[in-house]
């Protein structure tokens, strides 16, 4: 029969692939979105229809799908010609965009000269201009090329500011509307017309309508596009920041501007943000460069524009940083491959799809610094090794160390570039030692260390110690000393069960998804471009420069860079962009070499004019960018914010209706809650910790009193309670968790005290634990369930169902595989058969796969109702079948040739609340949730069937006593957001269904 359903749902970090819109679906949302998301990320879907709630100064959505009509005198003849009443069609269309107000646009001011100086003869001396250009071509040409590439980068990256994808959405919506109306008219006039003829008739009449009413249709599209745009922009018309993580930096930048410090308070010289990590607060991250850059960019911009918004200034940070990155990329490429090589290297930085997807305007995270600083550092190191004087060598090596320091304040992974450079220098020195040995000469310690090697060692020492000093000043000496250990940490970044029994959130973050080598090549632009880049490294090794020397260090650094970042790919897709600078430089080197050789060959061998030869080769080489440019355009065009008016208004409502509160939901949108609602959050994208288990358990467990007990514990002291108990149990994690699970679900703390006393704890220990689980000063609590969490159910369900005993087994066996089976028998009291089976599973399975399942929502199905029986269509993966649900007998089954197959359970609503009936016999391996008001069913993992999330989100909290409805609204894409206030006393009861008439 059908095996248990397992859905691998992975999340975006907010730093995710988050931000790219998908082809919208305008049908009713009958299917549950199970796509993995991050970055936080939720998916961006095209709107179903313009139903979003708007603020007063934004266009109000139409209540009915109608399109505002303009007068047209040409329609009547067409209508009569077909016998179809298109006048009626127009009447139906009237009002589609009624009440839609075009978003305010700044009028272009036209300046006219009041006086014309006709008598004054203005002329230019073109000879002087030409002469000046020739004299200064060495810097004018590179400057022009750099500016050209910066414009190219800016063109693509600013697209999210005006959201061009909404025009496509609007066009499809309007076209579909008219075509549907034409189809209805055709059906009425010709009900027996064959489908093929029917569609042909619709197409013909649609073309006529499109031609005759083009102005009206274009107007409708423009209005609808403006409405869609408005849904992703604030009241000032500023597009919301893309993704999730940018809101962390935006909020901290705002704090710095408003108060002169980061966080909400400064305690004993330490900046703490008490909106993060519940009531405990969280210290500022070590990296502050990004927030400082945003703050000073805003201050400089405000000097010229007093009305500048912080979000507007922050929005364009990626455009600026990548624009600056193009300069060192060009300079390095030019050094080894001339202006053409430098230009092509810079173009890769401008249009690489992996980089562009994480650095468009609005995606104001720290990713751009992974391009800017490595390129600056590389350029300075190369200049160091080519310095002709000691002063220059000292200056460049010191500046390179200073750049490492700035990099460390901009990104925690700064050490990778530091390590790459040290490794490349080490390999280069070995090469010089080997090649510098002279035949027939006795080798001595002094003879092998040539002047060149001594210079390199001296330069490296200056680079190392200047880096150490600046990194220590910016982030601390311990962080600098981790430059080696951090590299080793990447190897085990997602390992489970080595030092702790708690789950590792990184196993489910989308940007840490592992990918195949072929995907690496694809991310860099495809096979051809990747081969050219590899060729560039080979050329750097094999071909001598004008001085007759090979660029061994340059080639070595690129090789180390390629290999190191390729390995990083295997640990997470986010690390894709780390390869981009090296790829760009290698590609530019190869292109520059090809350009020089081919143009020279054409001049000498084919006798082609020098300029013609060069232009021809450049044009041919530019063809390499056709596919990357198309890809860049598609990526840039489809970038839309995850934030929208519905989310913004929901969070603003929390802010306006509370003085102090804690918001609990899954961690992805935590930075939104802090930045927009300005209220505390249980956890966010930078602070998941062990809370992933506790919050996951509140969502998965069907008992709302257990959820309230967990929320009360998190409200009082986050996850500290279990560790206090653990300390009193001599570090026994399993025992501590078991005791905590017993006490936190009790409404009476006196009963909890009795349990703690039975465990042998004294009064002082008990008082500390009770304060962390039953505090008297509970903060107002909000609980959010949203559409994105449906697709992430497998993840939060995984953490919520985490089996600590199995985690302990896994840890014990993996540490001592030889004696693993005996450990399971002796320490965990398993019989021999079970121990043997567990042992085999442990050594052959990833830890997170074995310890807990991944319970999610599989699919939806529509139902028809007849004689008190629901007949529901459902897709089981191998085709569609029908599940019959009899309300009289509360029976659900699938009829097959081998007899009836039953779902594991059926969950349905009654007047009293939500009921669950379990079945036996031949089981489906999945449960069915009947949503009677919508005439549809959900096919789910059995653990999700009656989970608290199912009760809150799908059954609107029906029958619950501890969660009071606070706010509900839908986004422009039709996604639902439900906000609940937690009633810790559980004194009320929701009645969502079967209300008295």
C-alpha cells in the first residue's frame, strides 16, 4: 500500500532565492504550495486578482472583476457580425478597474529659456578635444569602459524599484478576463459548437476586440499594473525591501540614526536589541559595516534631498556596492589581459545570474561585500607582489590587511579570502623554491631564499599582521584566530549528533542546500563560459607576459579560489557567489588573450585592417553574452518583494494595538516583525537556536494547552528552563527534557512544583525553574499562522517531532560504531532484534532523517456533496482517485479491486469543535482533513491532520479556547495571514462554524 508520506520542505533564509516571482496562477488557490522556501524566504507568486486591502492613499481594489469602459463606436458592427452581444460583454466588463487610482507620479518639469542669445556664437574646437583624448587615452578609455559596465549593472539591478513584472501580470489578467467573457458569449450563442471551432471563434473575436479597443485595453492594463505595484510599495510609493534579512539591517540602521547606537538599549557599554530573542534580548552582531554604510548613505543623501526616506536609501545599497566592485574587477583583468580582458571580467560581475539574484536593488543584505572586498584585496595583493619599491610594497600590503579588516566587519566569513591568499602564497613560494634551484650547486639555507622569496615573505608578514591588528580592532582577537578553525567548521556545518542532541536548523535552510557540480557550471553561465574561464587559468600559467614571466601567483590564487569555492557549493547554494570574482577574472584573462591573438592573426595573416580586425573579434566575443544577458534580464525583471501591503498592515496593526508584546511564528519573518511591528519576537533568521523545537512543537501538537505551556515558557525565559534543569541533573539532557515536558503543560504551577520535588530538586532550584516557566509578568503574546507555513510544514513538523531519545542513540552509535549495537541494548534497553535494526538504520542514514520524520501537507482535492456523502478527488501521485466520506457513519474510504483502502484518520468539524476518527485495516499512509465549507479535502501526514496549525489556519481556530482571533487578511497573491492573541487562561471558545442563524 501507500507508504507514509514524507515531504522534504526546506526553507529560505530569508537570505534564500527569495525575491524571484513565479508565473502567477489566477485560479482559486485549490492546491497547497509545497515548494521549498527562505530567504526566507516565501515564494513570490503573481496575484490571483486585485483583492488586496489598501491604505487610504493607495488605489482601492475593485470588489468585482470589472474593467472600466471607455466609449467606443466601433464595437457594434463587430457584435452584429457574429450575432454575439458584445455590448453585453462590455457591460459585464464595466467596473473591472473601477475605483483604481493611478499611483501618483512626479510630473516632469520643463525648463524653457526666457531669453535666447542668438547673437552669441558657440563653437567647439574639435581638434583640441581630439588631441586631449589621444593624449589621455590611457585613462579615458578605461574610465569609459568602467562607466559603461557600471551602467549595464545598474540597468539590471534597479528593475525591482519599478516592478516591471507587474505589467505582464496585468496584461495576462486583462487578456484572460476579456477572453473568458468572449468564451461565455460564444457558449450562449453556440452551445453545441465543437471545442475546436469554439476556440477558433474565440481567438478570432479576441483579435478583433484587441484591435478595435486597444486604447481601452491598454488603459486597463496600466491601471491594474499600478494597483499591483502599489501592493508592493509603501504609502510613499517606495518599493519594499526584497527578501527578509535586509529588514534586520534596516531596523538596526534606523536605530543608529534615531538614537546614535545599534539595538534598543546600551547596557554597561553593550548594545542590546530587546526586540529580539523574546524578553532576553540579543547583543548586536559583530558585523556593523553594512548598517553604518546604510546610515551614512542616508545622511549624505538627506543633505541633497531632505525628503529622502531611509528605506529608499537602503534600497539601493546593492546597486552601489556592485557598481564599485566593477572597478577592481576591471583593473585586475586589465593588468593581465588589457582593456578587453578587464571589460569582460567586469561584465561578468555585472550580469552573472547567481550574483544578480542576490544583489538587485532592495536585496540589501551583506552579499555584495563578498564581491567588493575580495576583489579589492586581490588587486592590492597583486600590486604588492609587483611593487618596484619597498615603500609601495609596504603600502599595498598594509592596505590589503586593512581591507581584510573591513571585510571582517562586513561579513562573518571574511576568513575565506584570507585563507585563500595565504594558501596561494604558500604554493607560490614552494614553486619558487623548486624552480629557483640551480643545477650543480650545493643547496644551502641561504641560497634557496632568493631576494624574491624574501620580499614575498616580508610582504606576507606585513599582510598577516596588519590583518590581525585591524580584524582584532573591528571584531576581536578570538575571531581573527578562528581563520583556520572556521575553514574546518565549513566541513561539519550541517553535521548532526556530534556534540548535542538538539536539531541543527542549517539542515533545512534553503541557501545551504547542496548542489551538483553541473549546477555550479550553470550558475557561472554555462559550459562554454566555464571552459573559457578554466582556459584563462591555464593561460595565466603557460603564457609569458611582456616581461617574459609567467603569472604563477595570479594563476595559483585563481586555482585555489576555484577549488575552495567549488567545495563551498557542496555545503550551500549561497556560497555560489563566492566563486564569481575568481570566475570573472579567469574569464577576462582568457578573453583578453583570445582577443589579442586573433586580432593580431587577422592583421598579419589575412591582412585585415587593424581596427576592423579588432572590432570583428570584439563583436564575436560579445556573442558569448547573449544567453547570460537574457538570463540577467529574466532574473532582474522577476524580482519582487516578499513584503506586501497585507503583511505591512497586519504588523502595523500589532504595533498600534500593543505597548509591549512578543510575536511568535516560524522564524523566517522574524526580522519583519522587529522592523515593522517593532515588537519582540521569539526568534528570527539570526537566532533560531533550540527554539526551533519548541515552536515547531506548538504548531504540530494537537493539544492547545501544550502549545500554551510552551509559549508561556518561551515568554518567561526562552529556552533557558531546560538547561537549568539539565544542570541540576548533572547534564542529563534526556531527563531534563522529559521533566520539562511534564511540568510546562500544567495550568497549576503548584502541581509543577510537586513534580520537581519528586525529582529531588531543592527549593532554590525549583524557584529558579518556576520563574522560567510560570512567571507572573507574562508579556502580551501574538501568534501568527500564514500561508507560507503550509509549504514549510515538513520542516517545522520535523523539528516539532524531534525524538531526543533517538538523537541520543544516534550520537552514541556514531561515536562508537564498533560497539554500537551493544550500546543500544545496554544503555537504551532495546531487545536484540530492535537494536540490530536501529544500528543498521543509524549507520546508513543521515542523522536528521533518522531521528524525526518530515510531516507535511501533500495535496488538496475538490469535493461534490450528494446524499450526505462527499465524493472527493485527490491525487495520490500515481493518478487521481476518489475518496468517499459518509457524514452519517463518519467513514472515509477508497474503493479498489482489492477492497477498501482507508486513510489513517479523518479530521472534520462539528458544532463542538474539531474531531478525529482513526481507521484500521488497509491504510493509505496519509490522513484526510475535510474542509466542509470549501468543499475540499487536504491529504496530509497523519501528524499534521489535527495539528494546532491545521486547527488555526484551515479551521479558523474553531473550538479552540486559548487563541483569540486578532486580524486576518489576504495578500495580493491570495495568501492568508491569520494573527491570534494568546489567552494563557484559556477562558474563551471560538465558534467559527455552525453558528446560530
